[in-house]
C-alpha cells in the first residue's frame, strides 16, 4: 500500500458490513461512520505508526470516544514487536487499532475504551532487586546498553578484584572477603570470561579478567576494609 487512501476501501467495507454508513474526509477526520443514533466512529488512516498519528487520534477523542487508528499490518523482522508496542499504547490511550493486510483483510486488534493495565509484580520485584543490588549510581540515565554497569557486573568485578589481590582462591573465601553471596556461581558461570577453574571449588583470574578490571577502572583498596573503589 503506497497511499493512505488505499486503506480506505477495506476499512469502509468492514464497517459497512457491521451496519455503518461510512464517509471519507469529513471535517478533519479521515473516515467517519454512523449507525443509527450511536456516537460516530472516527478512523485515522496512516501508512505507518507515528507520533503525529497518535496526536491526531487523541484530538478526535474530544468528538467521540469511538476512535480507531488504521495502518498497514507491519512486516519484517521487527513487525511483532512494533505491533505489540503500539497496541499497548493504543490501549493506554483508549484508542482502537486496526491493521490492513496486503490482501485487503482488516484485523481489529482492540476496540476503544478505558484500559486498566495489571501491574506485573514479578517485573516490579526484579526492578527493585536490581536497584538495591546496584551500588551507587554508576550509569548516566539514557545511556545505551553497551557499557552499562549492572549489579551483576559489580559483583563480578568484586570477585575479579579479590582474585587479583589474593590469587587463586576457593569460592567460599571469595564470598567471605567480598560479601558477594553468589560469588562461586558468578565465577563458575563465567559470563565475561574473567575466571577459570583451577581445581574443585578454586578459581583464578584470567588475562581477560585483568583487562576487565582496567577497562572498568576497578581495584581493591586494601585500606578500606574490603570496600571497592
């Protein structure tokens, strides 16, 4: 579909099958439908999701609560995520969402109306665990994922710094020195390639681990009673 007007015939046909009288370009609206004495239905047609589309649709809510947006169904590698994210936004705003396939089939993903999302308690708990685990404020808000310091990385750095100071050590000794309760699992999983197992329960720092300490500017202050700096 190359033009917004290509969306009009299939959306009009869908509404007419439901008993609506449909007209295009009424006032500022792309499509207006009436059925008896019911409030009008407005549909805004666009070739892609965009902020201006949502702005227009929200303005139409001052005329009627029955406002839809209609776009060609997304395709490609990110189509599923694009559709899911914009469907969630439509529900938040109380808008309906239609997509039109290349064959002209119209899919109604949600109807207009109030939406009260359920809170994801697991996600909230996970967020708070990461907040509490993260020492200080090492990241600038809005930074890209590359180079982000997580609580897990901070714990791995504590383990690496401990091994750099003490040499090959048993996991339980690293736990005792660093206070990182999952130190043995971090060294065993070795997500960053910083650790190597030298014998049962004993781990040493790799050259990659020493480079990691330099890259992240992390060392162990022997005068600070085990506090990283």
